[in-house]
C-alpha cells in the first residue's frame, strides 16, 4: 500500500513526540488513502465511515465533513491538490471541497476558484422545506451524474504569509446520497494556479465535446467539409421541419467563453426550431457531416475563411460573420468578441430577444433559412453600461452586448463562461474620492489649508504630492495598473474655491474645472514618474462640468462628465440642455478620451411616469458625432426592481450603444411587441402620449423630479388610464396581464399621490372616486409582485404607505401675502428629500395642507432641497420656508436654512426661533432668486445634529416678488453674496 510509509511515519513521529505539522512537512496530506481509517482526519457529522468502495479504501460522507489540519504550505507557492470522488444519487453542487489557511496576518476565510451554494438548514431541519442558501468559496464543487469514481485535480496558490492549510471534504446537509473520497494528495507544483474558468472549461468540454474519431476517416471528412461549395440557392438551411440541418463546430482547445458560446448556439437554435439539440458539438478531431456553424478561430475552417482578415481592427468586442461554402462562421478577435457574435446572431438573425433578466422571447420557427452571410460588426462605443437592476444582471448584460462593469457589479462574481468585461474604469479598487485618498481625520489637523470650500485646495503642491503618493500605493496593489483608468472623484457637493484656485480659474475662463484639471495633470505626471504608463480619470460634475479655456487633457487622462443637471424633456444637445450640450462638446474638443456618465432615471420617483426614452435615444445618436466620446454609462434605477420601463430603457440603450443609427421609436415598438404581446398597441400609444404631453407642458424632467409635474393634469390621467384599461382587456394570458399592470403602476401612483386634487376635477373626480378602492388594491398587489422596494431614492414602501394615508386639504394663503403681492405656493411634495426615513413626509394638523417633511435631527445634512426650477419662470423671487420643531427642545441651534452656492450662505435658527407651537416663516438667505434648471443651485433646510426622534418640520415654501419685512430670523452665517 503506497500510503503505508506515511502512516508509519505518522505513528513513529507521535511516539517520538513530534508534532503533526512536522510529519506533514515531508509528505503533505497524511493518510490520504484512508488506509489507517480516519487518523489524523477528524469528522463532523454522523454516520461518516471508512470502507471499501469498488475496490478502493475511502471515506463515506452522508452529511457533514472530514477535515485535516496542519497541512504545511509556504505562502506564495503553488501546490497541486488531487483526489478521487464518487457521489451516489447526489444532486449537482452538493459535494464540495473547501480549504482555508493559517499564518501570520492570514485571514481564515474560505478560498478557492469555485463557488458553492450552501444550504443553511442543519441536519435536524432536513425535513423542512428548502430555505435560503449562502455562497462560499470552494476548491471544487461536484455531485450528480452516474455514481462512478472521478479524479479531480487542480493547482492553487497559498496566500502570502500562510504556513498551514486546512482541508475540508464535504457533502451538503439535506442532500440525498453519499459522497466517497480517497487518494487525497497535496504536492508542490510549478504549474500556474487553476482558475474558475479552467474548472468550468474542463467540465463543459467533458459534457459537450465528442470523443476523437478515427484519424484517417475524420481527416478525410474534414477535408471534404473544407472543399464544399455554397448551396445552389445561396441559402443556409439551419433547420427544416423542426430538425436541425446544421451542426455547431468549435475548436477542441477553445477557452470556456468560446466553448459556452458554441454550446449556447447549438441549444438555442434548436429551441427556436423546436428541435432536439445535439448532445455533442463538432470539432476538427470529430467533425460532423452536416453543414457547420463554426464558432471561434481555433479550427481548420476558420483558418481557411479568415486567412486574410485583420482581426486587430475589431477591438475587444467586434466580430465577423462569414459564409464559407455551406458553412457559417462567427469569430471575434478574442473570446468576448466571439461570444458577442453568437449573441448578436441569435438576436438579429434568429429573433431571440433577451428583454429582461427573467423574460426572453423565443420565436418558434421550424424552418430557419438565412442568406449568405458577410457581416462585420464593431460597436460605436468601447465602454457600454447601464447601471440598473436589469443592467446589473450579468447574463442579461452579456446577451445584450453591454460590456462595461463598474461600481457595484464589479464587486460581485461572474460565472466563468461569461466572465469577460471592460472593467477598466470605476470598478472595484479603481475609484476613490478626495477624502478617501486624503482622509480629513488623518491630514486636516496638520494641513488645514488642504481642505478649502468643501473640496480641496487644488493648487496646493504638498496636497498634490500626497495625493500622488496615495494613488501610487493603490495602483501598486493592482494586477496590471497599465490596463485601467484610476478614477479620482470629487466630493458630491459644491466648492467655494480658495484664492489660488480662483486665480487659476480666472485665467481659464473663470471655470472651476481649470484648477481641477491642472491638479489631475500634475498628479498623473507624478504618478507616471514612478509607474510609467499609468492612466487616471476624473469626473466633470456640477461645478466642474464646464471645460476650461486654453487647456487640453493629455491622452493618459480620461474625463467623465456627469449629466446630473440634465433636463431629459429633451436630448443632451437640444435647447433645454443647450449649455450642457456645449460643455460636452467642449470636453470632446480638448480631450482624447471622454466617457459620458448619463442620468437616465428619475431618482425622485422610480415609479413615476418618466418620458425620457426618445430624448435618451436622440442623445446617444448625438454623442455618436463626438469622436472623443468612447464610453457611456447610464445611471439608472439600481436601487429597486420594477422601476418605470426600466427593462425597456436598458434594452433600448444597449442597442443604441452598439449601433446609434437604430431608430429609438422602432426599438420601443420591437420591445413592446415581444414583451407585452397582445397588449403592445396601447402600451406604445401610452409611451407616445407621455412624450407628447411632456413636450407641451414646460416641465423640467430632471434626475430628481417630483410628482408635482404639470404634465400630470386630469386630461393626461384620463387618457393614460383608458389606454391601460384597453391594454388589460387585450392581455391574453396572466403573464402579459402582470406586465401590463406593472407598467400601469406609475399612472396609479400619480393618481393616488394627487388624489385630493383629482377628486375635485369635473372630468376625473367621479371616475377616480368609483375606482379608488380597487385601484389601491391593484397598486399594492402589483408592487409586491414586481419586487419594488423603493418609490424614490432612499424611501421605502413603508414610508409610501404612510404618505398615501395622509388626508390633505387646500393650503390657503400665507398671512404675509397682502393684496397685490405675486406669490407661488410650493408644497412638501415638490422638495427633493434625502436621508431616507429621516426626511419622510408625515401627517401634521398644524401644516397648511395637513402634511409636512419631518427632518429628523439624527441625520444632519441638506436633507430637504428645493431646486430653482420650482420657482416661477419670470421675475426675481424671495423665498420663505414655514418651519417648526416637533417638540419643546432645549436651547441651541436646531436647523440651518440656506442657499447654495456658495456653500456657506445660511441662517441658523434655534428652538425658540421656530417653536413647536406653530409654523414660523424663515427667509432663505441669498435672495432674490430666479428660475434656473441648473440643479447645482438649491435652497435647503438642514437639521442640526440632535437626539433621534426630534425633528424640524418643514411645511412648505412661498416664493414672493418682494421681501417680507421682519421675516428673516436666526443668526446669519455671513457667507452670502
């Protein structure tokens, strides 16, 4: 027995007083063949035993694990782990091996290239229904299939600092059957570590690649396939009468992404045709006799068809589709391009539509015939991403050719068969803001001069040098710093420039972007002196959106303008966004690399009608004209599922980012036809109605637009409601009906939020009164079914229920508004509210209409803001806020009322200024104010830190055309213009 010397050494060492670790140092795993029963393994779980299984001594694990500790390793070195596993009637994924490490500074977390979904039930709970699972890292995961011995082997790298390893041979609780393990060994290796992709490829190849054919016969068949002529009718017949007439062919040595793409094409094409998919793919070593759909470049047919092609011009995502005789070939310059070629072919040629993560349209076409193929596809934008619940779904994103992976999605694992992303910008470890690079708690005491006006003193040389050092430290921790754009983000608020920055800005058109850009160039140059070819990125945002005059952005810096101030009633370059469009064009003129961070949802109302689909489409078509714009990220509804037309919006954008010349209206109709089926007609009419009414309303459609939009008049509501009645009547199955009702949620939302107004309308009042109870029931049932979690950013459904329960009444005229004074009443619903439940609207009998914003003092900040587009469009206006405290409070400051910019313009009020006995009007300092769509401008109410439960209540604002004598109260900051 091969293991006997090891066992003898083990017991001899024990007799001599040696430690187990010392014994294992020479031999790795001790008793890996279990000849000595379980020593030195220890078991966790009942019925674990050692016995002969098909002639092999093995440990049987019905449930639980067997573990060996103190396995010696050296940090940073590679080892091969090998074992034989046999599972009996066990589900796939329930037999797995895990490892952890011990050593100085080494965490005891699970490690390995695989992920396993661990059932949270204990053995005693196995009779209960399956519950939640948790994902854990694993060495390997197996189970299922025929009960036969299989050898598993891979190479791993011990983490730096590790001196010992712990190995766990496991079988999931509550899963049927028994797992058997034997011949476990760990030995040093010079081979590279095995990746998750390596493991997945081995498993997929074993499942889908055929056995090798007889060499001479197969060589002759391959030569025949290479010499076949095109079909006489120049038509490729993929399927006829529900039978596949072509086979998918792939190189036997292709990577997991290409191999999975080939398997997908085989399976999905067969599904479209209603045929049985082929069990095995065709390869050069076992070539099929049918005409071939050839995937990838590593095969004889691709070598013949693409001999003169310049794959380098395709970039990372482009691909070619060519006919070669009776065959069709799809190949990119790399695996991602090939994968996109297959997905494009399935979509554009076979009609499959990946509409939403949980909705795929499968056409039924028993006869699939295609003309000769000669396609070259390269996307217009190199970086393409939609940051929404739908866009974050990795499989959906790859199917729709969205390659970008930044922010939250970059922190989550991707299945290896689709794990190919452009994660070069704003991904995990690739973005930091000013205060993360230079934390005030670390530096402010010694360098107070660095922190100026809410941002940094950007002309300060010492600050720049320290920022460069911090960036270098972060870049050194990356696998390849040369392949990424490290993003330096500002703080998400305004900036009152320090004198040196102001002076530099004044020399470049007066724009705050000038000192920002100068700082970025200097920091980048310092970083590149240490790390050659490093590349940095920075955001142009609010105060820095307008590009400087007389400056250029070097090619090693990417600028990403953020359109947070967009009015999406029109496109980015149209009159409503004239200045914004000029600025984007300005960055395009002075930079070589621009990535547009667009704001495509309504964070002030995720479930509110938001007719920006067509303007977004026109915007992307315009960005196509800006040569330096090579990336686009649409920041959508990542906070909640079920946001208004979120899947349609993301799907349409994915099409346009690949090919901006597509017609947005045609895309809306295409999506609706497949998603809403028989009910598509009224839905398309409703979308057109939204856009038409917004165009005529004069409304601003900003990234935070409240339910108080003028377009939501009674006439619009009546027409929209009738269209949804029609759509529901046309829905011919429960699934379509559920989708129609989800699309209807925004109309019901507006009706319920403004019901007190609509109930008094001659046209709408009677209709609403008759349907109110049923409408409320439908609204909440649909919200639950759709998985909606927030109705606006930071505000959950519980707060919405409380809000809708408030009974409002007409507000009345403020006492200080005398005859002849022009004024506008601005109620609580129009304010942007931040800090989640700490800025909820609550019932308040003292408030003018029965409701007020409760700004809890446990969350200090500008938590209620009023943008200047809420003011009357003409004239100049003084603004007053009606505020009070929620209870008797001790003396001292309880709130600030202010306007910005500048950052320091406010008055501070005490509890005696705004007592709890009634509302007091406080003048907002910095006035008079004028209408503007620039959302960098705001009026705000800020609660000062205090006990939770104590609130400053904000009833409403009043804009008046002249100052009110004696209304200003509180202590002025002195920071107003």
